[in-house]
C-alpha cells in the first residue's frame, strides 16, 4: 500500500467532490420512489382511459359523459379509495347493468389506486 501525501488544497477538493457526489447520489435515490409513483399513476390513468372514460370523467375538470357516473376525482370524498383494492382484484361489479365487471391483477390494482389517490 502506497500512501501519497497530497497538497492540502488538493485534499480539500477531493473531499468536496466526494461530498458533492454522495449528496447527488442520495438525491437521486430519494427521488426513485416518486418516479415509481408517477409511473404507477400513468399506468392507472391509461387503464381508466381505456376502460372507464366512456362513462366516467377521469380528469380534474370535465363532466362524466354519463351523468350518473361519478367523476373519479370525487371518489376519495366518499370513501378511502384504498378500500376498492379487494373489489378490483376479486371482480368489481355494481348494480348498474351497463358497467362491465373488472378483475384486475395486483399490479393493475395498485396502479389504479395510485391514479385515484392522485386526485386527493
């Protein structure tokens, strides 16, 4: 093992660069869950667009195409949207005859719930 004596200014620059690198890496790692959440919301919205938007409003502003269909942006005001998870996974059906039954896989459930929670 060879130990090299560095001038004090060089040593100081190395320490500053190392601290900067560690801070940058920790900021990137900290943002990964948020990025994953954004992707989950996007996938949930894509599902809603493909399967629900014929009747329900799936955005923050427009009315539902079917007046009796609640806009998704209001669901969290009626009950915790997390409670829909089991129903979505087991097969969501309602008394409304025109609403199709959906059975989502666990990832789809998580994505759809993330999408609904994005309105809170």
